[in-house]
C-alpha cells in the first residue's frame, strides 16, 4: 500500500464480523450490521498544537480498534478496500484476549 495518512487520520483494514450466530444460524449479507472493528495499517503524524508541533497519536500501526459505525471514508486500492478515519472516530483499542459470552472463570 502506498498511502500515508495526513494529520490525525488512520488507514484501517476492516475486520469482518462473524457470519453466523452463536447458535449456528448463518446470516445473509443483508442482515449483517456494518463492521466496527479494524486493524490500523498506517498512522498520520497527529494534529498540531498551537506552537505547530505534532501531538502524538494514541493508536499505532498494528493496533486492533473499535470505531464509529458510520465514521470514516471507504477507499479502494487495487482489489483491497480500506477505511480512512480520524482519530476521534476511534472509540477503543482492543487489548488482551476476549472471553466468549457467558464464560465463567
């Protein structure tokens, strides 16, 4: 990929959600919600402060994130599709591993 995001923008590869429910029902494309998880592929230098210096971003390349459902701009580079987001569209970073719903320790 030959894209470098500017300012406080990120280039994100959208991670597809599960295609079936917990009970095994396969969901058609029309019933799926728009994905909200992705992996950061590139990070801009960050916004500038009043003195013109860059403010460091909170996310880094390789981070898995959760972002606003309708945030960002979808782009296509060759056959690959990416999302360009502002850092403010990122809701959370995914840390650690997930426990399945209803799991007990």
